[in-house]
C-alpha cells in the first residue's frame, strides 16, 4: 500500500511540474496543440512504470519472506548476545568468589 502511495505521489509531482510549465508552452506558437497532452501522457506512463516497479519489488520481498528472515537473524543475534553476557557474568562471579 505504501508503494502505491509513493508512486501516486511521484506522479502527482510530475503532473504539478507539467501544470506549472503550461504557460511557457502555450506562449510558444511553434509548439503543436498536443504538446501538453503528450507530456501528460508521458508523465502518466512514467508514473505507471514506477508503480509497477514498486509493486514488483514489494511482491519479491513478500515472496522471499525477507521480513521473517530478518526477524529470525535479529532474534538469533539477541540470543547470542544474551549468552555472551551470561558467560561474562559467570566468569566475573567466579573471579570475585574465589
């Protein structure tokens, strides 16, 4: 859902840029009447490609269960760290107890 919002935001930004430059194109008589339409169509195509890219990437991340793998690695690292602290604590207790 976030990727679709990002793509929509990028597309909206492109359309705004095109819209703000409309007067510059209208002032030039050498430009054909379809210039703005072509720019808008191109911006929409680019926005659609960006959205497709985000959708594909999101699907790959979900299919490969990357979030789950990261969670497992973090859990393993936390357990190893806890074991290390426990061993260090035991060594300190042995040295202070003797």
